[in-house]
C-alpha cells in the first residue's frame, strides 16, 4: 500500500472512488479542546502533567460532538490515551452513540524539559537546541523528548491500523496538534518543515480520505465553523 504517498486522484481531477476500489476510508481528525495551557500556546505533550479540558475546552468538545452528529457518517471513534483527548472523544462518542477506542500511537510527542514552556521561552532559554528542532525532525526536544521522526513513525503505524480495521468506514480520530499535523503532512507528501506551517486550532476538524490503493486526499483542514455557532 502507498498510504501517505502524497498522490491524490482528486487533485488530478479524477474522482477518488474508482471502479473496483470500493468506498474510501475517511479519517476525520479532531484536535482536542482547550486546556489551561492552550490559550498561552504552551508546549503540552505526553511528558507533562496531562491536563484536563478547561471549561472552554468542554464547550468546544460539545460543539464538535453536535456538529459530527449533524453531519453523520462517523462509524467509530478512536482517541489518544491522554486525558484531554479522551474527554473530547468521550463527548463526541456519547452523542454519536459509539464507544471510544484508545490507540497509544495517537498520543502527543514528549517535549522533555520544554513541557509547559511557550515557543518564545524555549527560544530564549535554549536558542541553539530550538533552532535545531525547527530545522530537523531528528532533533530531540528538551534533552529527553521525542523526535518528530519517531512521532511520524508511530503516527503512520496508527493510521495503517485504522485503515485496516475500519476499511471503507468513516473514523473520528481525536488526537493532538503534533500527531494530526503529521497525519496531514504524510497525506500530502509534504516535508517535515511543513509541520510548523499548518494551523490546527483547538477542537478543529480536518479530514483525509484514502482510496482502495491507500492514496490520500485531504478533504478538510482546520474547520472551526462549528465553534462560532455554539460557544
């Protein structure tokens, strides 16, 4: 399979579902709602305190859940194991009448000693290390964190598990900005530097469809229209 190869039949003007390929598998990507760290844009990965959703984040999760019910089609819900993602997934799953399945591969990166810091604080305190991290997916953040190379590897494995398990279905994937940006990047066949050139807001919705050959088509990116209506 050429999953994440960046080939898009739609981009070439051809309908994604070709004869004999069957129904595409669609991953609807939902970033978790806000925590207390989100408005300040503080690094919040798997090596930190695992914060819960804030009141705003809970309302965002509810709004996303209502929108997903209205749009229909979601047949399964899979979440990162971190609390803020599970809370967001739980709200959506409750409204959809589905269970939440957890995939460890969807957890956020570990930012090591940088956990809880803003980009500006990291740049000021660790300028060389920060520059190296922005320049290379193999750089280790915060001395002991997880490289984006490692994140891409496990995100791709998680994606492949979902495509195999839910072939031809629409799956809600609730995760974090680093992992979701990575899934979009892989779908587009974009370079690692593109991770820092995408905006995926809290509780935003994106979507990637995969045809029978595993070719990816990004259908939606950073949709936050549902939040304006309900917050």
